[in-house]
């Protein structure tokens, strides 16, 4: 996978709330000239609400990413 194919470092929006404590949600990420949906978890202690802007920090598997809030970026 080359860098343009990886969602790591890309911004997205939460499409299903991501809870604290690794509760899985969903994000839509702009990638490869379109968008893709991924299952997502966060390592933070705060839930990421619907429509929150996030950044992908890690790819756990081909369809699961780790995200962080993108505030202030």
C-alpha cells in the first residue's frame, strides 16, 4: 500500500459515534479522490460525536482505523 492509499494522516468525519474505552464507531475518510467508510476506535477518554472532525492516526486492519479529534488542526 503506498501513502496515497493509506488513510493514516487523512481527515474524516464521524458517521457513528465512537465511544471511549475502545467502543467502535464509524468514520468517513476522504481518500483516493473519493470517500471510504471505516470502523473506528479512539484511544482517548472522550466520545467522538456524530459529525466530529477526526484525523486517522493508525491503521489496525484493512477496515479498522484509530482516530483522534482534529480540533485545532
